[in-house]
């Protein structure tokens, strides 16, 4: 009798704890392969030099202003070009083949695009711009398509004329605040990415940073980091309106996106030959397939398989660490937990510093303390992404309407904020999952044996055929992670939508129209465009 009166235990929270359980179990499965052996590095002398550099930064650096200008020019030109092409592609995003092409383009990390384009265009401004613009255009296309789809369509039906007129005078003005907000966010990402491009030879701030890191000149390293963090902090003033457009025009005049080498038709044929697996470059014979197999097997067993395994292990453990730290850090910027405005500003400053530090720099410091293993990579990606997640969740918590008699402090955290934010926290975390796997590529340049390490080694040995195959393996891995994260997000969202359409007894309620109150009890809407704006990279 009791079983017939109680509703089934099937709530909107079920997909949330199931998704969290998947992340936890995946990390636990990876633990046996986690290389955590600590080397006897004795880092105390290096630590003293590092602390001395933090206290006394040296700003007198040759070529500093040129490096800052180059960093800004690459970021501004790349993001502007990517936004234009992404906006055009967003309007045809659902055409057959377009979605798949965009997925492939953004699954290859910008550092790999730089290494590939470098073989054609050399060290030039155009190389940096294209390395960022290609994957960013695919990301813009995805996000802009989501924003345009979620823009209310009923106002456009009141405007006479064709589809183009309705789009220009109704859909575009409504979507413009979201489009411009995401553009500014992507510009911040491009600034960080342009710094990383310096590690492949482009004269950005990262080029100076790498040189001083190798020399152990931590006073200059501190100065460069302070300048870059300051550049990010003041972005809200220079990345808007006429100032941003003026900077873009100045960058085009000062550093036009031109190639570093003259294009020759024979170069294309040579590159095509270099990208082709070595056994297939000669004439076809009966032994060609056997030679191809003998070429592929060592590559698979010695590089591809270990690289994929280490990438997955590092990515899953970094994701778990990032999620755990984000849940502890987001109260620093949440009005419900920290009523003091100045205290929240200090929390924002801490999170800005943590997310502005490049992962490769955090991993470098980790290698000094712990020696060569996967641990520095897990810590670097975990700390960097935890700051991003904490900022996203903390900012989202400010949009919640708390009751006047709501609890404060820890009671507010556990009984008010966390239950209402956990679904959004999982959405942000799943977006970062696919990003973390892509970011493991950067850490390979420091010797951490992910796929990025073997790709970088292949480029250094001029074995472009191996490099292309390893990049393809990295892209497939990222696509699988993106599809899995997409399925988990939509499963959670669909279940929540299903339960918002039921009353407490489990019976369906009528859908709400424009201007009516829906059946979700006043809960916040699912801001998918905001998820993408904040959590994509």
C-alpha cells in the first residue's frame, strides 16, 4: 500500500549525482597508472631564488614593449577574424558536414596548429593569427549558433519583410549583448594563448618568459607575469568600443598579418610528401603494406598508446582536482557566503591571478619541486581550471535570489547555494573536461609524456608524418571527450526539464507561454549561452 502512494525515486537530481559519479569513478580507474614518484630534487636553493624574484621584480627588459604589442596584435587580429568567420558559419552550422568540420577544427589545439602552419609560413605574424583564428572560428560558430537559436523568435514575427530584414532588425539586436560578451571573453582566452605561442618561437611575451625561465632569472619572470596579469585586469577598459577598434587598426598598421616566407608551388608538394607516412612515399609494391605496418606498430606501442594513456590519466585527475578546489574556492566571490564587497574583491583578485598564470608556467614550477612525473601536470591543470570554475560558479551564485531570512556562512553554503548551484557547477565542469584534455598538449613541451610531448618531439626530429598521425589521435580523443560531455550535459538538462514539467505528485503541468509563469517553481532558467560563454575556451 505504501509503495503505491509514494512517487518513484526519480528526481532531477539523479542525473547530477550520476554524472559526478562518472567523473569520480573515471579518476579512480586512472589512479593505478598515475606516475606520482617524487624525485629527490632538493629545490630549496631554487625556491630561495624564486622568492627573491617575487619580492624584487625587474622591469628593465629588452624588447618588452615589442613583445606586449605583438601579444596584443596576435590576439586582437585572430579573435576579430575568428568572430567574423564564426558568425557566418553559425548561420549554416546545422548544414550537413559543417558541424563535423567545426568539431574537427576546434579539437586540434592552437599550439599544434602553430607547429603545422610554421612549416608553411615560417615565424610570422600570420602564423600566430591563423593558429588562433582556425580553432577559435570553429568555437565561435558553435557558440554563436547556440546564442542565435536561443534568442526569442516571436518578436521577429511582428516585423514585415523577408528573413534577412527580420534577422537584422530583430534577432541580431536581441542577441548582440551575448555575442559581444562572448567576444570579449574569447579575447581574454586569446591573450593567454598568444603568450603560449611564444614557446614555439613567436616573439610574444611567452618567448621572453621561456628564455628567462630557462636562465632561472625569476626577477624578470615575475615582472612579465605581473604585466600580463595587469593586462588581463584592465581588459574591461581597453577591450570595449572605440578603444578596441582603435587598437585593432593600429595593430594592422604596425604588424600586418603577413607570411614570413614567400609561397612557392613546390613547397606544397614537398609538405604533402613530408606529411605522408614514410612507407607510402615511394612506388607501390607488394611489400608496401607490410612496411606500413612495421612503421605503424612501433609508433602505436611506443608513443601513441602511452601518450593517450598519460593524457587520459592526467586529464581525469586534473578534472577531479579542479572540481574539488572550485567547490572550496567559489564562496570567496559569492555574495551569499561573503557579504563584504572588499573581501569579495580580494577573492576575485586571487582567482584572476590563478587563472591568468599559464598552465605551462605552473607545471614548470611543479617540476622544480616534485621532479619529472605526471604530478606537476595534474597540479598545474587542476589549479588553473579550479580558478576558472570557481569564478564561474561564484559569479552565477550572485544571480540567485535568496530570501530575506536566508542563512549565512556555512549554512548558506550547504543548504542554500550548493543544492541550487550544483547542476550548473556540473555543466561548467563538463565543459572544462574537454578543454583540459586539449591543454595537456602544452605540458608535453616540458617533458611530461602526454601526446603533446611526442608530437613536439616529432616536429623537432622533422618527422612530420608521425606528427600528423599523433595530432589526429589527439583530435579523435578530444572529439570523443566532447561528445561524451555533451551527452552527459544534455541528459542532465533533459531530466531537469522533464521534472520541471511535473507537479509534486509527478503529474504533467501545462507549458507556460510568453509572459506566463512556468512550472519550475521560480528556479533559474538554463542559460546555455552563458555556459558556453563562460566555460568554453
